[in-house]
């Protein structure tokens, strides 16, 4: 077949408009529609004056700068230098800026000043989708994923390691100072680079030691990013953060396609998920304007306190327990029947366990202890399976959330709960996959909890 002519010096017969260069269904147009739809009140929420100053050199319009950052995050470009390059040679960015070329300093200053307030844009996009009927709030699912910090895990030290590092640093400083003081030469006007680095390291170590000793519950500190914590991920132990997301499905009837929408997002430096369930449910309700009918969560969020809070909020939650295997044991405490008239429990063998006292598990958690007779338990056919305590017999520790825990276990045993829970993997996990793989967000670029939360 014949070949098409190739001419890199071809001139335009009719110069195209900038708008003709971008397809009608291009994602950059959605970003522009969102930004152009912001009114003065919305811009004020982000802390941006869209009128500019009457004097001075003309500045880039905030609409263009915000569009560049939003489209950059959407396509996995989060570096100001890469965005600068994209604004020079990529059609979508040239269209968003009106063929202007902001440099990386301009882009970074804009992002640095306003990134913390840009969270209002998440709420606006979610509310817009809900108002259009695109979001199916019959179900939502929450999950967490570990995202690496902009810091190496071997820069994380506990108190003892910090002491040893300080000793080595002090010795290195003393040796370097002795080398610089030897001979009759005049002292240098500035510290040598190697000695300067050692002094800075000592300052960081001292700050980390003070922080570890000052903050209750803090066992270690990272010298590069003091807020990053060691966390277990699929890549092993990393210095990172725990990113949380609440995800709801799109209504395929109105959205014309299946899809997902993140209705709430947060980043914490607590590796544990338990404390994140209620804040994420509250944020999702605030962003959408209404509570979801059902929330799905994995066993990492399960606790009596969370179930009690969900019951008080009158929100249904589908959430398995970590001790699912223990629940199948024939003498699990759920097999014991409570009698409120005598404040006692009856075991599966028909023996009575009476109230024996209060046991303080933690400063905030006390347990009611019920105990059987050791003499009765020793001759029971279930001895050795139910208990091995020959002297005191079987004991039950009953916490303040026992009723709501038992009620939730009964609910989780139903077909409705099991069918609902099967949807969980179809919601947050694909969203995290898109964010990490397509949007290149396996590692934060910024440091500090406040900054990575904005990022």
C-alpha cells in the first residue's frame, strides 16, 4: 500500500483554535468545568483572591494554576517541575492554561500556600455527584492502605538507638574538630561540610530524643520525617502513613457506566485502623449530606466501642471479627446464657457462674468477672476443653459492649450480611489500586502529617 507523506515542516492552511486540539470528551475538560464552576464563596474557602492586585506585574490566573494541579494529580503528575514541563509540551495542560507556561516556582508557591484548604474541593465534587444522583448510597466501604513516606525506614530509631547514635555523632564531631584545630592555620570562616553535616545530625538526634521522651506513647522517631511511623505493608515494614478512604459505587443507571467515588479521605500515622471507622463515617456523611444505608469494613475496624457508636448513630455496619475461629469453639462465652434476675451465667453443661468482682483491664476499661466453682469444673466432662483451671474453675470476663457484640455476631451470621460483605473487595481495593498504579501514589512526596494529608 502507498505511504502517507511525512513533513515535519508542514504549515497550517487554516490555523486551528486551541479548543480544537482537545477532544470533547477529554478528562481535562471535566477539570476545567469543575474549576470554572467555582463561585466567589468557593474561592474564598480555598483562600484565593480571584480579582488580583491593581498594580504590579500580571500574575497567572488561579483558575489555570488550580486546573494544572488537579489535572496533574488525576494523571499521576505531582511534581512541580514535571508540571512545568507538561505546561510547555502537552496539549491538555496548554489548553488548561490558555497556552501559558507557569514555571515550577510559581506552581509550587500556589500549591504550598493553598494545598491545605483544597480539601473543600473533595466535598464539592462529592456533593455535586450526589446532587446529580450519580452516587448509590445504599452501601459504602471503608479501608486503609499503607503509603510510604518520603523517608527511609532505617532512619527510624527508638530511645536506646538514639542514645547510641548521639554518642557516635558526638565522637565524630570531636574527631573532626580536632582535625580542624591542628596546626597553626587560621580557623576556616565556615564549618567544613562534613563537620556541618555532623552538627545538623546531632541537632536532629537531640530533637528526636526530646520528642520521644515528651510525647506519651511515642516509642521511636524518624530523623527524616518525624511524623512517619514504621508500618507493615505488602512490601514489608516501611516508614509510612495509613491512608484511609470511604468508597461508594456509582449508580450505573444514571452514570451510564459502573464506577467508584471516594466520598471521604484521610491520612493518619496510626498503623491501627480501629480509631478510623467513626471519623471516616462522619466525614463521608458530611461530604455527601446524608448517611449511607450500610457501611462495609474489614476485621481491622472491629471493636465493641465502634459497634456501640454505630448503634447510637443508627447506622448499619457489616464487619467481621478477628476472633472468628474462636467463635466456633463449643465453650466460647457466647455459648453461656445470662440471667439478669440472678446476675449470673449458665454454661452449656448447666453449671452456674456467679459474679465474682470487677477486673480493671486498662485505665478506661473495666470487666465484670463471673466464675464457676473449681470443685464443679474438675468433675465436669468438659474439663480440659472449657477450662484447665483446677482451683478456681471457668471464668468469664464481660465488658461494657457485650450486648452489642453478641447482637452484631447474630447479624453477621445472616445471609443478608454475608451477601453484603462480598461487595467490600469491589469498592476500596480497586480504588487504591487505581490511586497507586495509575496515579503513581505509592509514596508521598511531602513530609509531615499535615503536608501528606493535603497531598
